């Protein structure tokens, strides 16, 4: 999705703070808790936009305190909101692809799209234990446990910050502390 005021050919960047350990039954309530805290801290405004081209909660007056500088150009973009997901989702890097690191042999690799895609389909169909094997050493892990330079995160709760500068680690930790679940951050581009 491209913002209306961006030059042609320039994509939108995003960061997802995903909470892979949040159970599906708790995702909506924990999302409300997070949004309430972000509104109270002035990170986002209380009313989400209803516009399909610029969805989510607009940045609040204190958003800049939780990102690397410079935030001001972000305020001028039409597509700069916070979108909250509370359903079974794969949070991925968009055009940046995927790159995993094996805990068994320490090799970093791009998984075979067909094999990995089949495992992702199993996870989407409800198999929380869907697993994937390293193509080098055969080390097998649950799909949700793989990590790497460009990981995909699987879960039921994610906060997507569109076109914001990089979020500060302390800000991400404060979100973890708010709901008592660890977060993983995915950076991407559409």
C-alpha cells in the first residue's frame, strides 16, 4: 500500500511488535490494554482513522519520544498509523523476504518457499506445533521458534507501526511489561 503523498515507486515501511506467546483468547483484551496505554502516554491518538489508505491510530504528540529521530517527517505522511491485529497472523518482512538462522548449525538461509509455505499453511490451519527442518543439518524446530536476520513471527497479537522511525528498545520493553508477554520486532517494506 502506498501513501498518497509519497513519490511514485516509494513503498511504505513498517515495524511490527508481535507477541507470539499471547493466546488467541487473550489477544483482544491485551490489545485494548496496549492501545489504552499508548493513548494515555500520547504515543497515538485515541480515535483510529476509518480511511483504507491510511488505517489505524494516528501518531500522538509524544510519539517522537519512543522512536529514533527524526519523527517529524512521519507526521506529514498520509500512511503513518498504528494498526492492531488480534487474529491468527504471520508477521513478516514484506518485500524484505525471510532469512532464518539455524540453532543446530548456525547457518543463515532463505527457506525453500514451497516447503516453508506448506508448514505456514499447517500453522494457519491450526497446527501450533507445525515444524520446519534446517536444509543444511536437518535440525527441526516448531515454526514459531525459528529466528534469524529476517524472521517471520507467528501469533495472535501484533502492533504495526507504519512509516515510523525505528522504535526504541526501551519502548518495546515497556509494551512487554504492560501485558507480561515477550515481543519480537519485524521490520519490513511493502
